[in-house]
C-alpha cells in the first residue's frame, strides 16, 4: 500500500489540492473590517453615545461660545485645560445635566427661554433685541454648523436647568451664623498671644548630680547603654610571605587562591556587621 502511494504521490497531491480549494473559498471568508470599527464614544446611563452624537454636542459647545454663554460653558468644562479635555467634559456633563434635569422634573417654560434668547449678546443692539442680527446669526453661524434656531433654545434651556440645579443644591446648605463669624474672625481678626521663654540654664544651676546618682543610673540602665564592640580599620593588607613569593606554578596559584578567599571572607564579614 505504501509503495502504491509513493508511486502515485504526485497525482495524489493534485487531487488533495483540488479538494482543498472549495474548502478554502467556503470556510475562509474575508473579514468584515466595517464591523471592527467602533462608532461608540462613551456609555452613559446604560446608553451608548455614538461618535456622531458626540460631534454634534461639540458643535453645541461652539454655538454656546458664539452666543457668549461663557458661564454655562465654564460650569460644564471646569478643570479642563486642553481642548480635547474641554470637548470631552462638555459632552459628558451636558448628557448628565439633561438626564438629571429630566429626573428632577425641571422644565423651563417657553416664555422664560424666549426672554433669555432675546437677551443674548450677539442679538443685541443699542435699542435692545435686533431681529436683523438674529437673522444674520442664523444664516452665518448656525447654518455652517448644521444647526437651527431650536439648538439655541435647547442651549438656553440647558442653562436654565443648570441654574435651577445650582439653586437646589445651595438651598440645602445652611451655615450657622456663629460658624461664619468664627471663620471670619479666624481669617481677618487680630490674635493676641503670650510667649513664655524657658532657659535651660535657669534650671540646671539649681540641680546637683552626685557621682552616686550617676552610678545608680548607670547600673539600672546598663543594658540600654551597652553598644556593640567596634574596631576602626583604615586599610587591610593581604600579602604573600617571603617564602610564598618564591613559589611558582600550581603551588603559587593555590596560595593566591587562599589569599583571595581571605579577602572575600573579610569583605563578607564587614557586610554582615554593618561596618561603615
């Protein structure tokens, strides 16, 4: 059987190749690179935030800056220093603001929103609200950003919700007047202190210590005063004797090896004794 296979091995390889080609086309498919790309920016409140939604929120940030809503922008981007950090914080904090506003039931009324919109700096002139400036802003600023007038109202609504939440948080904090006064006095009031100087010489001259007192103290604290024995070594010389210097060959090598071992033992002993 093996001889037969070896004899016809070339034809056998061709048959195996023909059978393998359909298998390759059927089972080995081209990977879906589109599915490998992630379009998710973040996940907030069990909801996926797409990159498209994040980019639209960045356009709202640009719109808020163009409308002069600096306090609103600073509140949502506090602490961010780099531009990317500002974008990320604004996106996430705006999502949180809208979620919490809905949860708390905060809904600014349309008339209040309209009053704030009319008071925005880009729409103002000496006579007050200027409809022409408003129209120019819609054409020249909103349209290039792909936004509409509703987005202005949306940002104003967000600002009113933020102000309402700040008021709710501030209303729950009550500081006693006594604590306020105490903090003010501690920070700005004058303090009067008394200083007492104690000189050791004033006490030592009245104290007399006899040799008997010293001896008794030493005997009772002998264990505490005991220290390990120490030796001071400036240098160590490990040399051959005159007779060893005359040796040669294997004998000289053995003597030098012993000398090296002594040097190693000495160095190790110093390390174990914590020598300086």
